[in-house]
C-alpha cells in the first residue's frame, strides 16, 4: 500500500492521454452538451474531462506532499521524471502538440514545484518543533 502512494496521481491521466494520442482518438470531439439556465450551451469533449480529472489528481498529489516520509521523496522523484517525459514528448512528438497536452504538462510542473515547496515547508516546521 505504501508503494502505491509513491506513484504520482497524474501518471494515470498521462497514460490515458498517451493512449488517446497514439490510438488517434480525437480529444476535441464533442461527447455531450448541457443547456445552461442562461441559455448558453456547454459542450463537453474528452480533452476537457481529462483536464478536470487532472486537476483532481493534482489536488491529491499536493495533499500527498504534506507527508515527510521517504515515500514522499520517492513520489517527488517520480513526479519529476514524469514531468521530464511529458516535456520531451510535447516537444518531440507531433501528436502531443495539443493544448490539452500542454495544460496537463503544466499541471505536472505545478505538482513538482508545489510538491517540493510544501514538503520543504512541512519539514522545516517539523524540524523547528524539535529544536524547542
């Protein structure tokens, strides 16, 4: 169980996104639409859903960053590797050159920077409590 927590949540979104890209699934194809009270029609596509799921995964990863265990450090290392893989893929693969891919890659960047920041802040607070 402990090792499962070391896996960044965004890896699942990245895997689904890669599957869609390499299988030729159109991320901009309309899945459904909702009629709003204002009269506006809200169209939802698969790329939008991936971004929303990515935001939820980002929230989970930031919550996991509060831990100061070895698993947290391993998770940060995996998140960094995942970010590097996403950046390389975005720059090198024609199919990855979409706005959905860029937004999810930016979420990975926020996960890495935010995760390290939260962990360092939590570790400093824990360390200062020991000194007193």
